[in-house]
């Protein structure tokens, strides 16, 4: 039986793929869980329209991400925090703090796009990657300085 996948199925295919599977697998697993639909001519046309709409949407999102990446290239942010004598911070600088610093500069970036592996806990300069799109990543310099008392 041929079915059109509605979502990614491990070891079978990706969303929108037309795959040939056993009748029982389709009837008992894929169709009841709404992971696939029958590969009729009407369904094939619907899937093609969805694919073309997704490709257009993807192109627009990528273009806006590339434009934002051009604007962010070479940007340096300063974040001030209280610190101890050996340059250890009281607290840390997180992805939310970096996103807030970007917002203060007029760039609205979701905090989930800030790819900090772990929070910054020392004074100094750090390169922080921003993943704006699946294929677009830009690095921003973040300087953590001692807060004036």
C-alpha cells in the first residue's frame, strides 16, 4: 500500500514522502496514529501544494534571518554584573540576558536562538553564537564587565 507521510517516521521517511508499506502496517499503525494518509490523487495534490507553500515560507524566513545576520555582524554587547575579587560573577549571564541586551540595541531575537552552552560566570569577552535560522548562524561579542558600585 502506498501512503503519504504526515510527519517524520523513523526508518521510514520524512513528512510529505510517498512510501510503500505493508497493508497491515498502514492500517494498524500509521493511519490510526495519523502519521500517514492514503496516497490518492487528491491527497497527492494537497501534499504538493503544502510543500510549495512551505518552500516559499522557508525562503522568506531565511532571507530575513540573513538580513538580521548582516546587521548583527561585528556587534559588541556590554553586560555589567556584580563580581567578586577573582572576577567570578555573583550569578551569571544567561541567554535571556544576551537577548535583553540585543533588544536594548533594537534587535529583537528570541532567547532560544542564543546558543550558550552554559551560562557565563566570569568577567571577560565571549563569542556567543546566535542561530537565527537552521542555516544561518552569527557570532556576537559579549563583554561582561564589573558593575560600578
